[in-house]
C-alpha cells in the first residue's frame, strides 16, 4: 500500500553527504520537485541540515534575486521599500530556533484518508532562522498597534496560469508584532537557499508552515484578513461546535517523532537507544514518555536542548536487550500547558495536524 511505502521511504536510514542544496536524500512526492520530505532518520538531532530540510512550494521557486525589494505599505504612516541588505543594515539581527512544519504533515496517517500531499512524518524540520523582527519593520513604517489589523503577505512565485490563485496570506497584527516573528535572511547560519525562500521569508515559530511566506515581495497592513483561496479556503480548521465555520490553522499541536532506531531496522543485542524529537507550537515540552511494552508502562525520556514553544527538543531512552527479539517503542509528548499527544488524533476535512503517538519496530539478534 502507498502509505506503507511512504512511511518506509521516509524512515530509511540514509547517510548524509554534503551536497547541493536539494539533497538526493530528500524524498519526492509526485512529479514536482517542490514536495520533498525530510527522512525520519534526521529526527534524532536538534537541527535538520538545510540540504535535507523538507520543501513545500505550490508553484515552484521564482528566479533567484538577492536584491529583490520588499514593499511595506497599506495602513502605515511611511511606506517602505527594502532589500535584504538594507534590512540587515537598518534593523537589529535576531536568531530563533524553530520547527517549520507543514499543516498537512502526517496527512497520510489520518483515517479516513484525505487527499493532498501524503506526508507521513517528513513535512517538517527544525532550523535556526536569522533575520530582523517583523515588529521593528512595522514600527519603522508606523502602525497603529491598537487597531484590529492584518498583515497581508505575498511572494515572488507565480501560479502556472492566470486562472490559478496566487499564494497570498495574512497574519493578524498581534502575531506579526510578536517578538519571535521574523523576516529571515538566513537559515542554519547560511543565507537562505532559493528552495527555502531567498532572499526573504517570514518565520512564525509555533505556527504551521503556510504562514511562513517565502520569496517575500510585499507586506500590506489592512483591515481585513487576506482574500483568496490560500487564506479563505485552504489552511483552515473547523471551529469546534459551529457547523460550517472555519478559522485559519495556526498553532501546531504537541508531537514527538522517533528518529532512531529506524522502523524495520535490524540491530545488535546490547544497549538500545530510542532517540527522537518533540515539540509543541503552544508551549515548551514538559516531558516525553517512551513505552517499550506496547503502551502498558511508560518511562520518562531524557530531554536535550532548550525548551520553548515552537521549538523541538531531542529525547532519549536507553535500555539493554540481552536476548534476540522484535522490539517496539512508542513515544508520547506532553507540553507545559498539559496538552498530551493523543493515540488517535481528531480527524479534520483537510487532514491537518496529525500528532498521534509514534511507534517503531526493529529486531535485534
Ligand atoms: N511564496 C510561497 N511561500 C510559501 C509557500 C509557497 O508555495 N509559496 N508554501 C508554504 C507552505 S504550505 C509551507 S509548509 C512552507 C514550506 O517551507 P519550506 O519549503 O522552506 O520547508 O512554505 C510556505 N511558504
Ligand atoms: Mo504547508
């Protein structure tokens, strides 16, 4: 079955070679190079290398233009036109470590199946993002921070034909003014690659990837949420208790993924190391529990890395296996607000935010 094959592919243990920006290790969906998954094997470390970092671009990248200007306009006192160089000279540089995750990551695991990119676990990664605070840029342009406003963002990528809607998004002003929201110029310490939005992209730690507009060309402060398919139809979740009402998908839920051992691996007797990453868009991770008896008993794993909302930590659970066996490990994370990864996440019509317990099976002899 296709899900099985995908899961297997995403889980394959691959060695990382320093290669071009779009590494061979990335796992391709369909025929386009713009839906590329990070192999699960990379989720045993804090930072996902850029050359295996998942890519999701609806229409493909525009040309690479590191001097492309970003305009800041709308309900502002002084409209601005800035390129990456001016931005870096004018505003203070900041770095955040954050998970970038597609809202549809895990879609292949929702039951019943939902059409769309069939991500298993690889529609995500964690990187450091460096740039300037969106807040500083908006304040320089002059905004009324007390008004109910939205910041509409567009990128330089164009739809394949005029009848296809452009990728236009907006974020509420309050989120735009959050100190963690950046206009990034660098990822993992290097200038942004074209696939990841060079020269400028939005970064919104804790919120799903569709808000992280790449190849940024325009920011417009306006009274309404942005119009158009990508804001009004796609990337929305049902509002609980209200029929036919939806709201934009924003904060991704608590989740953990086991990066090693790989599902289906064959290993040696002796020390076994279950390693993965855990994160929540809503709050720092409080604990990750691992079960090696099918969910009957759970042990707290060791956590590594700094805790923070929208930020992944590594978890580890070691045990010793003296006799040949087929082993199974399950992980479940809980965040500081008490949200716990469910065994079976709630289904939704677009197949967003799958965050069920992760399980791997391997054998030792
Ligand atoms: N301009 C533009 N920005 C975009 C997209 C796009 O198609 N065009 N895709 C979005 C989606 S749905 C996701 S999940 C992230 C993926 O970011 P990445 O390709 O750097 O991993 O970019 C977002 N930003
Ligand atoms: Mo996405």
